[in-house]
């Protein structure tokens, strides 16, 4: 089917999806989980096909890791579905109730965004997470996965789509775009697609942002920092940095730059150097850090803006927490940044002054994830300051509208002064 026709049909069904009963949507999620578990052999077979093709086409190893959908990934996505089912319905929550005047009451309630286009590279588990989040939040979704996992995505989508239809949701609630040419068509559908969420490389996300009039939610870069303060516990710092760099280096929340307070450089850097070498991580340092650690090579200015996605890391010295915050705000991508310190006052300064979606203390940047936040899953991570920020779960997939109930009032009476507004907030139960 032509993608423009498909999204028009989806737009027509969006309100039906938005007003669907919460238990119907939860029932659809239960059906999805059951269907995935019953057909896991079929899913794994398709994924093996994709992995063989990736190896033959010499796809980089770090990318191949993202393509894998195995028993562990299946357990993760089904656990995420269980979490989603237990979460309260995000639709129809009252956020505000205000009496403008007698018998003139304004209410603000949450509503689904409508039609969401999600374009993602690699990671077939993203298809499951995104589909389920959109179902739970009453949204319709157009899904376009990467060609590297075409076979896996096709099987997953068919299983999910058939399950939600059998559960009673409209067939138009989900649509899979499979051809690369359909991306351009989707980007032009600003009259019927309400939001685009791209997930992939910096270049890919930037392309989407630059070639559509549709609002885009996401992040182009994942340049995350860890600052080791003068009052840091060194064991904690080394353990956290190792996890943030090596646990899954291709992730957008992996640390890319380590900043160290100049006061402790002589003591900490040799320990940091040994830890990174033991983990197989290459360090690119400034002249100061290279003199102490014997870094792999000198860091270039552009390295401080770089998302490596591999076992590589940049290291620099700064003058205390003020210097760290200034460096992060200048070179970072406003994704996730952490401080290692035992000093509460220093941590408070870092929390207030670092302008990122996630600001952490004494823990790994890898915690920036919807599942780990208890969102059930995420459609992506946003570094925007509008609408949604950080890992985007259910709350990021709803907006709101105002309902005003009156009894024949006209603006003219208030403009002339015959009547006065009360603007009195009323008690309400959210849901």
C-alpha cells in the first residue's frame, strides 16, 4: 500500500485508537507477549538470516551486536511489556481544573499525540518496544526499521500486528514501512503525521531533522561525560567509568569523555590508565593527561564532540566542578553526564549547572534508559527541552487539550467589564 494512503487511513482511525478502553489496550499487550513467546523459534530463525547477511556484507562488529535478537532480548522485551501493562493509563488524566467564572470551568486532560512515525536503524527489539508503547498510550504508529534486520522486523511486526487486531484494536493502529524510498514519502506527510522519532546514527538523525516539516523528537548525538571530582572515591570512579564505557560501548548513553579535577590528576590518572588498558579501552588525551598516562594518541579538538561507539575514550583535566560543567555544556550533547564525588555541595552545583537531560552522581551513564527508569520501554531519548526530555516513555507520548464548559457566556461581557474572571483552582482527582 502507498504509505501516504496508509497514514491517511491511520489518521482517520487515530481518534478511535485514542478513545479505546485502557483494558482493551492492555489486553492487546498481553496478546503480543503471548504471540512473541509462542513464535520465538520463527523470530530467531529470521534473526539468524539477518546476522548471516550482515557478516557477509562486512557490517561493523559493533553494529552486528545491535542486530541480535536472541533469548535474552526476548526476555527483556517481554519483561518490558509486563511493566507497561502494570503502569497506569496515561490517557485522560486531569492535569488542571479551574473555575474561570460561575458555571465556566476549564479542564486540562492528557490525550495521545496521534500518528507517530518512528524510523530506527538496527535493533529489532526497538520495534517491539515502540509498538507496545504506542499501543499502551493510544497512539497509531508507522514503523520503519533498518534494512540490516529486514527479516526479523517483518516477522516481529506481523506477529504484533496480528495479535493486536485479534485483541480488538483497529488494523490501522500499526503500519510497517519496509522500502527505503518510503522514508522520503513519510517525511513529506506533515498533514497527517503528528510526530517523528528517529533512532540511529548522528548522521541519520540529523538527516531526518533537516528534511521534514513534521516535529521531530530525539537526539543526534550521545556525547556523555563523567567528571571525577577532587572528593571522589577512586574505586567508585573506576568501577563506574568501566561500566559506562565497556558494558555496551555502542549505546548512546556510553561515556565518551572523562574529566578529572587537576588537583588529583597525579594520583588518579595512573589508576584510570591501568583500568582502561585492562578493559581494552584506548585513551586519547590532552598534553597534560598524556604526560601522566601515556595515552594512545593526543586528542584532537573534534574528539571532544565525538561519539565513539567503541572502546575509545577521551580524557582531559579541568579546574574543579566549575571547569567540568563549563566543558560539558560546551562540548556535550545534553544527553547524560555524571559526577563522581563524596561532596554534597559539589554534587548540588553539578546538578544545577550541567544542562543535560540526565545528570547523575556516583553511578553509570548507562542508566539512562526507559526500561531501567521503570517506563516499561522507551521510544527513544530526547535532548530537546520541549515536550519530552531524557528517555521517552508513556508520558512523552501524550500531550494535552483544554476542555471548557460554560452556560452561554460571551467574551464581550468580560471585555466590557460587566463580568469579572474568578480564576479559582478547583480540586480534582487525576484518574
